[in-house]
């Protein structure tokens, strides 16, 4: 999982997204420009704005801007910008989703001992049940005739099915990334422990095979430790014993759900950044939605967006600038005087970003 070598010139496409998302994306870009002047940001439109200008929520011009860049900084999709997000994910084959889960003093966590929370979720970003592959039950009559009595789908009923896909190639890429990350964290003083969560007891052909591949990959690194849990038990452990976790490997839909549970444990989605990496492309986005209920009010929490920006800086070799940004943000929270609304304060988005800038 080595970071990309620092570039004297880096091209970043900025897609602000829908609803309240631009209210955090645009000031974050301004802050990143000040931190790393060598990075060039190009803004592209999507969603309703693109529909008005080009007659398409994902016009060819935006796709070209994404393709011309080294990576994309994305806001959030409330629906209209979803085609852009799907292109960044499946079109650019960004196969792994990274979700850091770390509590900082000042975060309004519901947990009694939130200081125990400091781990990273590594999630399959391409397979499982996403993207949707669905159809009518009547279409799978062949499966019904060949299945055991307890497995046979009720094809005579009106209903639908969904297909779950798992390939060895993708499982190996995700497992390899998780091990590389665990090795890096081990060097930084973390346990170097890989934890798998899956439903291998019920889904032996998909989750069971995923487990086998993760096990095999971890065995190639004797300095790492390994543990595995059924996905429901892992969900319990994320709340009861988060200090036992370091690098957590999850399938697509399981990761989708449990990563948000993890965000809730530190204080909410507004605090959680993410990055999605492929072989030759990456995109970065906060995990919160587009927040249409507060669009235009200037109160959306920019923390997740700023931390996503820090992940971008780290990925492309601007580690010192990333650390400065992370430390500045941590100081604002530890001071406790200027906090976003969702963290018990009354600061506007711009007030909070100004406070972060004051520590840079």
C-alpha cells in the first residue's frame, strides 16, 4: 500500500456534488491550495448544475476532466450526481475503500471510553451485491430445480432476487492492501493485526472463499497477527471492544453498513473521511451524504471533508502538509470553543474552517 511518490505537479479534479456538499468542498479546496501550492485543482460540474448547463447530470466534459486528473475530490451525491460516483468507483476500478475510524478529544462520541477507538476499515469497493444485479424470481427457475429443498427460491411467488459476486482476483487485491496497511501501521506502533468479518457460516462459496484468501495472504506476513469473526459478532465487538481492532477487512455490503456504525461510535458521519484506491486512480470523499435538509444554512460539518483532503495529501507524498492539517483540526476540537453544530457547538462551516486555518 505504498503512497504514490510525491509529484511536483498533481492534477486533482473537484466535483462538489449535491445539496450542502459544495459548502464544505469549495472552502476545503481553498485551504488545500494554501497548504500545497504545487497541486492544481480543476473544478467540474455534475448533478443539477450540469443538467442545466449541458443537459446531462454527468456530461462528457466532466468525464474528460476526471480522466485527465490524477485523482478526484468528490463532495457527496444526493441522487443527481450518482452517475459520477459510479464512474469513479466502477468505471475507474477503484477496488478498495479505506475508512479510518479514530476518535479525537472533542468529538461527541456516545461511547463511555471513546479513546479506545483507533482502527481502519478496508472494504471491497467493487463486488458483493453492488452494483445491483437484480431481476424477477421467475427468471431463476433453473436454480430452483437444482437446489436442495431448503435452498430453493420461491419462484412461483411475485418477488425479486439479487446476485452476489465474489472473485478471487478482487479478494486477493483487497487482502493484499489490508496486509500492506497493517505492516505500515505496525511500523508506526500499532498492533499489526488484521481482522476479518464475514458471514462464512452461511455463505461458504462467497464469504467462505473470501476468508480463505484473506487467511492465505496474512500467512505471507508472519509479523502480522490475524483474527476472524462472523460479521454480526464483529459488529458487537466494534462497540464492546474497539481496542482489539487495527485493520478490519470487510466485503462490500458488510463494510457499507459497519463503517457507518463505526462512524457513529466516534461521533457521527460528519467526522469520517474516506478514500477509494485503484491501480492507477483514486478518489476521496467524506462519508456523509449531501445533507439536503441543511443545504444553504452554512452549518454542515467540514471535518470529514478536511480529513479526506488530508488523505489525498498523504497518498501523493505531501505527508508533512497532511499532518499539519490533521494537527490543526485536532487543536480546534481539543480547544472546544468553536465546534460544529452536530458536535454540540454553534459554529458555522466557515467559522470552523477559519479556526482550523488559524492553527496552520
